[in-house]
């Protein structure tokens, strides 16, 4: 199933704080290229990942059962 413009736009709004301006620009350009459908789906996938990752300190006290989320 191909991502709609509305879905991708919503995903970009969620992802924007996690990417640099250059990263966002490159992904946006890639969405208009030959592999556009693949990159649009990556926006949706990243949105889902961000929305489901634990909030800061939500894993406090869980020890080895805590879910580690990395941000670069």
C-alpha cells in the first residue's frame, strides 16, 4: 500500500524534531525521486517508531527489562 500525501505530511511533522534540516531535505528530495515510494514509507515507519518509543524516565526502575531508545 502506497503512503498518501496526508500520511507523509503528518509523519514529517512528527519526525522533524529528530532530524537535522539537511537530513530532512535529503529525505524530502528522495521522496520525489525514482525510489520515492520507499522513502515515503520510511517517513511513516519513523513516525510509528517515534510514537511508540517510551517517554523519558518511563523505563525508570525496570532494570534489564527496560527498552533502550537511542537518538543521534
